[in-house]
């Protein structure tokens, strides 16, 4: 009779409980390994979207300014994160136009998902023949630079994207935007 009472008791054995805990531990471990990669991927997706957003705003600027890209003189002296290569700095007032573009078209909500406003780094393709690689003229060394890259979006004037690199375009109104991703690689998109 005592044996029948023992057999009828409901409950889990030590082996069953340890098996459930081991499975739960594996699930949590996989979650903690996958979650940072998923978050990094989401931030990089947002950065790609921001590059596309920037290009759309440049197109809007072009429509509103008789087909010209930022580059003519402007009287605004607003302080904004626009960085110039030495070759282009203060040439024909381009810096002021890009600062005005940043202020009027991008506003203050143009920020990296990990925090901090984007910086626009304006460089000119240093290649001399069409379809030549501009990457060497991108003085920032974006390709070899580990993430973070100080939220720098590199705008390469008179260039197009070829994969994750830029090449000289025969059209002087083309431009390419490059951004170093957190996961890996460089994202490039062009007008």
C-alpha cells in the first residue's frame, strides 16, 4: 500500500527538471548571442535608409534650385557638421551651400541610430578618367577604418557607386554617398 501511494504521487524527477533547465539555458544562450547581431543589423539597415534619405533630399534640393547641386555661394553661416577635404574647403562658397542644405533639408533629426548627428564629409573624386576608382581620393580611409567612423557620411562629388567603391563619373552632377557599416563593409549609393 505504501508503494502504491509513492507511485501515485505527481511530480517531476530530478532528471526531468535538469533536462528542462538545460534546454532553457541553451535557449537563453542562443538568444544572448543572436540579440546583439540582430540589433547591429537593425542599426545598419537604418543607416542604409539614412543614406537613401540623404540622396532624396539632395534630389529635392536639385529640383528646388534649377537642377543644381549644393555648390554655389550662400550667405548663411550656420554651424553644422559639414567637413571638407582641403582641396574643396571654401572653394566658391561650397561649404556654406552644403551647410544651408543640411540646415534646411535635413534639420536636426538626421542622426545615427547609435547617437550623434551625422557629419557630411565632402570630397571630390581624384581619378582622372571616367570609370576609374575614386576610392584612393577618399582621404578619410573609410574602407580600412573600423566602426565607429564618427558618423561620417562621405559624399564623393562627380562619382558613382560600383559595389562598395566609388568610380569617376562622366556626369559632373553625379555624386556618391558612402558610409562605413557597423556589421561589416561600406555601403555606397549614388544619384
